[in-house]
């Protein structure tokens, strides 16, 4: 691997005697890992080996997974680089917290945060790039979390609407990507000697908006995948000087380094942060800091703006009408063994039915990908369950399950129907299950399971 000349000179000066080992570490093969998903039933019942655990993540394992495997499609496993796994661990997520993941795509941190929340509390996850936000939405849907709102907004716009609200905010900031050179050598094409400083300017802008949204006494977890002091220790030094924040020490495991005080006016507090170097640690380059807000209580919540009577505003949600209410209740009663949602927590966005409790923030006038958890869609005098609903239920939630073989699963996710020959069941909606994993809903009509697998997710065989 040929590094930019300015990059080599920079880290020879910064790392001194450790520089040769640093460059050699960047030449070695990238480490692969994955997490299992405790939101799923029997979540360790997978085909992938679990004999090489990541020591600092209870659900993490070294190894690679296929994006076309049953376990991946049903959200039982999520492929994630092992250094990146530590960010959500550092946040010490507790159920019932209200959390913002501000720069979230492709979704590694968000999916990990959601599993730790265990469908209690709320995760607002945001990605400003529309295409990347779509990938984020797919990953969130697959893991089966019901308490996630997916925005597609600028930090500035969100901060205008929601202030002093979140218990914890994660900012995995857009950065110069130096820590990913080994995994993605193309990242070097964008690097130049002034790039880290340019990224640092953008990081300060994002953090300025993040601080407006953090609840007094809340926590900010800041991370990058770069080695650049301008984007790491110096950003933390800037935060400490400009806000009522204090660093919280982060536990360090074998191979993890402390941040360097010398990179930030010799501030000894930097030793409470974490640096991950690929020549010391089994993973890519990363920097993580955990900061606690020291402000006293202030007015918090969601700003409610007066509606302009002269301007017609399109509301995000509307209440279910009588026909829609009956269609949903009839489907719920016929399909599930108990009530899945309080009817008061359900609303419609167009013809789509969403779970969105009134206690969640008003996202009026914010761009979004998924305004809550999609339950299904109303069509002419009928209700169709959403793909994500199947991935969020367990076998104990319904008796209406049809088990299929691995070959039948492969056929179905490729867009084909399944013919039930000797298996007799009444017509209607069923959850489909393969090897213990529920992977979708289908409507059985006269011995044929119709295909409702989303077209954009179908596998090419």
C-alpha cells in the first residue's frame, strides 16, 4: 500500500519510534467481525461459529458473515468492524433512555444501540445523505427494533425543532477516514494534508448543533475513524473549553491506547479517551471520547411552532378512520396470540400504519425515512402487514406460522412463490419461518404462499 507522502511525514513526526510499526500495521489484512442480535428469539441459534468472542462486546465475534445468508436477512447477525463495536459499548446504554445517533449510516452503532434499548425508550437515528439513509433504514428494519425513528436531516434543522431532549447523543463524525485506509485503500484518494483540518471545521459545526439537543446531565459520545489529532484530541479540547462538559474515563482493554495529552495543549484529561491503532489492537483505527454534561436543569423538549393559518401544512400523521381501525384489529386478532400495540399508539402516514407513541417527539417539518415503526399498509378494504413487522415478532406472538425448508426460503427471497403440497392450512396470512428464524409474511391462497418479500431486497440467484 502506497501512502500519501504528507501522510507518512505527518505520522513519522507524531509517532516517532512507533511510526514504522504503525505503517506496517496498516499493511496487514483487515479484521472482520459480527454481532448477534439479542432482540431475536434464540439469537445464538445460528450457523456461524461463536468460538472467537470479541472480549469487550458481549454480542461480538470475530469472523465474516454473508449478506445473503438466512441469519443476515432475518437480522440475527450484523457484520461490523471490531473497533467500531466499542463505540456503543462505551455509551453504557440503558433501556428507557432517549438517544440520538446523529451521523448514523450505515447503521452499525444504531443497530447496536437499539438492541441495548430492548424496545424500551427511543432511538432517533439520522443520516443527512438520502441514499445512505435508505441503507440505514434497511439495517434498522432487519434487526426488529420497534422504537426507532429514522430522520434524513441536517443537524441544524433537527436542533431547531428538538432542544435539551436526549439522554445521550452519539456523534460518529464525518472524518478524514485515516483509520480505514487498511480496510478501504480508496479512502486515500480523498486525503490531502489540509483535509483533517477541513473535517475538524465540519465536526465543530455538527457538535455545536448536538449540544443544543443534549439534555442537561446527559452524555455525548464522540468518535471518529481517523488518527488525526485535529479531529480527535483537539476536538475534545475545544468541547471542554466551550461547553460545560467533563470527560468520563473509558475502560481500556488489551491493545487499546489512551488519547495523547501532547496533541491537545498537554491536557492530561485526554488520557480518559481511547485510541485504537491497528498495530496495537485487533481492529481498524478509531478514536472515542465520552463526555458528561454538567449543566443544571433547563427547559427541555420539542419546540412547538405556531401554525401559519395562511399556509396549509401537511401533517405527518393522521388518526385511523373506523374502517382502518377495524381492519387492523381484525388482522391482529386473527394473526397474533395477544395485542401487539395499544391502538392509541398507532397512526397513519398516508395509507401506511405506524407505531408512534404520543410521548415521542413531534417530527413535523423534519425530513424522514421512517417516522416510527411501520406496522403495515391499508389497501382497498384490506390490510397488508409490513415486512419489518415479521422481523420484529417472535414465534410466541403467533400460532399462524408455516415452516419452510432452506431451499424454499432461497426460492422465496428470490421473488418466487412457495407451493404447499402435503402441508394443509387454511387460507390467510402467515409468518414464514426457516430453521427457527421468522423471515417474512405471506398470504396463503389455495395451497400457494404468495410472495410479499420486498422487491428491492430480493436476492439474485
